[in-house]
C-alpha cells in the first residue's frame, strides 16, 4: 500500500482501505486510454497533497479563532485525510500505469489574501469558509458526478473513499458558519459572491483541463462538472448560507444572472 505521512513525506503511516483486485478490468482498457487515466490520477495526487497544506492553514486558523474544540480536531484529522487521498490517487495511477511511479512534484500553495478583510480574524474565517463550505462542497459535487457515471469497479471504490471524507470536510465549514456571531454575519454575507466566484472559477478551469471525458472510468466531462457545480450553488450553497443566517440576496442575483466568473 502506497502512503504518505502527515509531514508530506511519501511512504508514511496514512493509508486507505485496500482497493479491489482489478487486473481483468485494467487489462481490458485500451492502452492509450489507460495511460491518460493514469496521468489524471497521478496529477490528482499532487492536488490532494496541496489540499492537505490548505487544511493545515484551516486548522491553524480555527485554533487562533478560538473555535470549538470539535471543529479544531476535525480540521486536524482532515490534514491526514488529504494525505491519504494523495496516496490513494498515486496508487490508482500506479495500477493504471502498470508499474511503480515516483510521486508527482509538490504543487505551490495558493492561499488567498482577502486584502479587504476587516482584520486577521475575518481573514481567518474567510479562509475556513472558502476551503470547507465552498471548495469541499464543490468537491462533493464533482465526486458525486464522477461516481454516478462510472462503470469501473476500481474507480467507484476510489471515488467512494474520497467522497466519504470530503463530506465531513464540507460539514466542518458549515458547522463553523453556524458559530459565527450575528454581529459578524453582515460582513461575511458581503463576501459570499466573491468567495463563490473564486472557487467556482478554479473548478471550471480544472474541469476544462480534461479536453475529453472518460465518464465510464470516473472522469466526468467538463460540461457535466459545470452543470453539477451550478446545481450545487442553487440547491446547497444558497439555502445553506441562508439557513445559518447570512444574507444571500446578492448571491441569488448573481446566480440568476448565469453565475459569471469573470
């Protein structure tokens, strides 16, 4: 089992449940398709490791905000989860390539600055909301789309493993939102549109890097991803933000305007 430690070194203690034996399935895949799928999973392993770095920032932010101990603990666990995701994706790439591969190089982290935030505490809160309530909710939409379309037992097992954790990571953001004092909700409400646009733009750009779709193998088309992301804005984000007491009128207007990201 390939794994990666919480320190970022490959070969550590974090592991996923074993994937099914899929030799017959893999042997039946066209070699060109198999190579392309391996490339995608190999690249995704680097993305997952970068998300682990993001959750280290989330963990630190929650601790500095004096958040509830259960939320801080969940954020700490999420760091390990994302290292495990990176290892899982690398194992998928290894299976598809048919031989051992070196881990991909570490990707640079991209932490938003939120320069117009009122103070450091608001900046910390925005980071938690953006990474968890938004990014992880979008991640669930992507994975659900992938899971629903794939006919590959191997891909279904891997995607299901990823989804189980991403749901909890998303819930972390929503649980944190529910603890924000009423006095600060107006400020947070003003950030909903720019935060959503930033996240949605990155997901759109990520989807378009796959110029073709292998839906039956767990890689949805860009159009399918865009449709799923738009649906989650309408049916999850807007009602969810409203439920925790935020003003969603601007977000609703943006949504009805077609959700432009430029």
